[in-house]
């Protein structure tokens, strides 16, 4: 089954007419995108794009064989004209199935906004899922790639959806088994709220997706290069650099994430309470939070011979924050987001008495080395997906106190050792992630 993308942009296209933003200004060449529309095997068209006959000709296709045109969403972009010779567009009711004479089968999938998703099966069993802009499947989706109660032969071969706007939709499909490591995930409905230039492709690759230019033809079920997802990532950055947002973005399209908060609570500190609240509001509701600095057992969970119990956690319901000891037991294979290593180091330095010179020299230095070495070893041997955040504090002024210099030096050593065990290392400056490795 061949799918030609006549357009890959949002309903108003990219660039938007008359918009001076950076994304629109740089949307030229392959980054210029018309409204998303699909041509399946030259016989089925999903959604309309401006000048569809010209778009098809530019892609080396023809619309003369189109027997069915289906719409997926209420169109709020430029008025679309139906070219002469094309059938009038229609829509399939949610849950209903349409069989075409050429062997394609189309089933309407309910979504959580006005519109309709479509599952399309080819004559030889290939399957794709197409979702309208800003949409996710409504209700539970089972491992057959169908809403609960349906049947089907397993994960989709190709999924086309609005990845930048709805990474949670991809997480839901992954949680159900409708998307697996071999599924080709292609971003469509791309709008001007995406970052300009190559940053879009970097962000998509980080969640196992890709974008292709208008006019691309995809062969459903054909082997392709799935973006290689790193198992361990360290995100560095200064204060308010956007490092936590970058770390959260990298896991937003994955299910059952465990957010490991190493900062705890600080009674009477309103500024700290506001920071914690902002972080919580950004997280998807399906994530669980564990407040702990005992990171080694979390990293060891899920590995060969690992103990099932994770200190500081207990059974917690899905979609709930599990704050504090005994407030949530994460799945041992769930991805971990650790925020952050600087606060973990502060906690450990408190425990070993690193702030007192005499205690430091009498054994505190060695105790800290043992704790950091244990953490680095756990990262090296972990079987979980891990994204960790840490502060980059070595580029500023020299701290005025001995304790400040000690913390700066030890955090620099920890970041270097932890980063050496990661497949990907990022430095975030002014909200922009710079790849140092991977």
C-alpha cells in the first residue's frame, strides 16, 4: 500500500499567509507545507489540500483513479475546491467500516475533538492510522490498534498524526501496543508553533517520529530507518535555561513515565513551592511522581535479578502523583525522568558532612566518592530508559565560599561521570538544546 502525502502542514499551511514569525519565515523548500492530505494507492483520498491535482502531479501521481474522498476534520483553513472529476467528499461515522472495490477497508476511529480518524487496511494486510490535527483516539485503545472491543492483527505499520501538538496521543498508542518499535510514525498537520529549521526534526527523532516533505510517497510496511532512541540521556543547563522542559519533552510521547523528584519540599519557602507547582502542572496526568534521592534501586529495577521492591515507593493508582515515601510504586520498566542531579548531590553532601572542612577531610570526601560512584555504576548497568537533568554551574564566577567551590567542583565531576555513561548528552541554552553527544 502506497501513501502519497500531498501536504503535511496544518489546515492553514506553513508558512501561514502574512505571518512574520520565525517558523513561517524559515518554512521554505522542503519545510514549506500545504494542508495535510493523503492519496492512498491512487484510489482513496483523505482530506483536501489547495490545488490537489497540481500537488499530485508534482508528486508524480494522478487523481484520475480516485474513487473515494473522505474528510477527517472540520476545515478552518482556506476554502478548498473539489476538482472536477473527483467524487464529493464524505465522512464515515465513528466505528463504521467502509469496503472499497479495490480491496481497501476504511474504519472510522473516534477521536477526542471534533473530527474522525481513519484506520486503512490494504488488500495484503498492511495497516495505517491517520488522525486529524490536534487529535488523539477517544477512549481506551487495545493492543490490536483498535478502540476497546475491536479486533485486529497487531500494531500499525504506519501512523500519521499531529506529534508536535499531541505527543500524548502517541504515548496512548504506545501504551496500548498499537504502536511499537517497528511502527513508522510520521508527523503531519505541522503548524507554525513548531521550532524553525532542523530543530523540528531533532525533536521528532527524540520521540521516535519523523517528518517528510510534501509529495513524499511512503510504502506501508516497508522496512525503514526508525529513529534510534537513546536509552540514557543527560540534559545540562543553567538556571531557567529550559533544561527541565527539554527533558520532559523527550518523554512526553511515552507511557507510564516515572518522574523522580530529588528536591523534596521546603517548609515556608513560597518560591520553591511555586517552582514545584509549575513543574507538576507541565507533566502529563498519566505520569507518576516519586520523591526520593535513593536513585540506585530505581535504576536497578527491571534488570536481571533486580528486587521488585523500590525503596520509598508503594502501590499507587495510574495518573496520580505519588509524593513521598510509600506513595507510589512505579512499573520496573517505566522510563525515568530524574530532576535533578544537582539536588541529589546537595542531599548526599548534607549526609556525608561535606560542608564542614574537618568532616570532609576526615572521611566525607571518600564517602561522597563512594555514593557518586555507585550512582554512575547504576546508570551504566540500568535497563531502563533514563532522562536526567542537571545544572551546569562551572561557567560562571568562582564561588566566594569554600563550600560553594566544593559543590561546584563536585557537581562538575558528577556531570562528567554521569554523562560518560549516556548515549546522548545535551546542553540547553536559552531554550535551545545543543547536542554534545548523540
